[in-house]
C-alpha cells in the first residue's frame, strides 16, 4: 500500500477570509472548485458546507466550513470538519482498511459521501488528530 501526503484541511467559520489569507497574503495558488466535483448533500446525508482549495506545489490546502453534525448526519463516528485533518492519498484503500481492522483502529468510511471521485476514510492517530486516507474511484 503506497501513501503520499496530499493535503491539510483547516476548518473555519469564514472560509472566504481563510482562503484570502492563504492565497493573497501567503501566495498559495487558488484551485478552482470545479476541480473537485462534490456529491450532492441532502437534508439527511452529505456535507453542504463551503469549501475552497489552494496549493503550494503538489501539496494542497482544503479550507472547509465547520459543521459539528456531519458525523451524526452521516451515521459515522469521526467528523472530519470539526477540527480539520491531514490527508494521504493511496493506491489501495482496501489494504488501508484491512490494516486498520487488524490493528483494531476504529474508522469512519465515508465512501464518496463528500466527493464523487474519491473514496475517503477517516480515523484518529494516538493523540486524537483526524487522519484521512483516500483513493480515486471511477
């Protein structure tokens, strides 16, 4: 199973202000929203918060609106837009899930709930930081 660091996610009450800070002030490159097709949220599932993207080289920054009920609304335990998270891309999400299960590490498998093209899984490191691992689908 190959992993590569992909992005850091910060959550905010004001995504536009955060995006302006990182792009205008620090010079990160804006990544258009169109590059990230989202799965349509409903009243019962998904995530409809504002998201903006930026990058520096190959590493991305995802800026998302904080929503405290995302895990509850999606029948999951871990909320990736409560405090934010770091993310890794993999070429074998099944191996990641197998490793987590073998190690007894609880995880939330959101599948393509947030993004049409990415299968996303979230779990906690020993200090309680949220980790995402995702693989491209379709």
